């Protein structure tokens, strides 16, 4: 990747002018980088990404209009080639895991120095994934935890298995209660327990997750 003279074309999106100006100055002072646009909110950032097709977009996680996650999701949904690096003042491993899984090419703390940010932009343009050093160990444990959860086959009671089969067949709470001789309130309790064990929040997701884990034939 790279624009004219082999430089990496960069967009910076951050709603804090002072911070954005500091990053912009650092990019302009780096010979291998070329600033193509600035944006003060997520919607403007997405418009400029679509218009200019930068190599890398450095996007704040928390912005008006669209946040960093929403900008990333739109870039991936629309099949755009821009690689997105997210910036955040608060770095936690769960958020990092989520955005990297969603396709982010990098996640940096706002405590990162100007040189570190510029080097990260260059690395991302070369196809690397870059993470702030202080979150790498936390992310590793997060990946292990998610892998453990995904590989688990939760133990369902006989009644929960019956309810699961009923929702897979598209039956309503009332219909399930009639079929299994249960009150609607009891059916709802079983559904809540099922959702919790499967890590989901609604019926369709429960059926899909149960099938993925081999709980439904």
C-alpha cells in the first residue's frame, strides 16, 4: 500500500482538536506518511474514507455521530480497502478483542507517543496488526478465555433441552408451555437460563449457537 512517492496515505479522525492536531503534526513530519484528511466526528470520517480511499484511517473510539467501532463496521461492511487503527484513552482487553475480531488492523492507547503512532501506521500499511504494548498480555488471556468458552459444550437439563428443541421449531412461549405443561413464566425462566449458558440474548441466536456447539441435531 502507499500513495504518491510510495508514501502511506492517512486519515485522522478525532473529536478533540488539540489531540488531533498533535497527531497530524507528527504525521506531516514523517516523510513516509502523507496526511490526506482530518475528521472531527465518525460520520465525517466515513465520508472521507469513501471519498479518498486512504491506506490507513486512525480513528478515535469515542466520537460524535459514529464511534470508532461503527466506522470500522461500515468500512468492513462496504468492502473498503482502508485499514482501520483505533485509538482510545481507555484500553481494555475485552474491547480490543472485539474490535480486532471485527477487522481492526490496530488498537493504540492515546498515551502512545507520536513516534509509536507513526510507526504503527507504517506497520499497518504493510499488512501487520499493531496493538499497544500494554494490552498485549491482557489480549492473550482474553483470547484464551474466549476460546475456552467457545469450546465448552454447556450442560443442559432435560427440560432445557426440551425448551431448546421447541424454540428451534419456532414455537412461541405459550405454545411451549402448552406442549410441556409449563406456565409461561416457567418457560421464560428456562429460556433465560438457556440464553445465559449459550452466551446469547435472543431465540434465533440461541438456536444458531446450539447448532454450532452440536446441541441440536
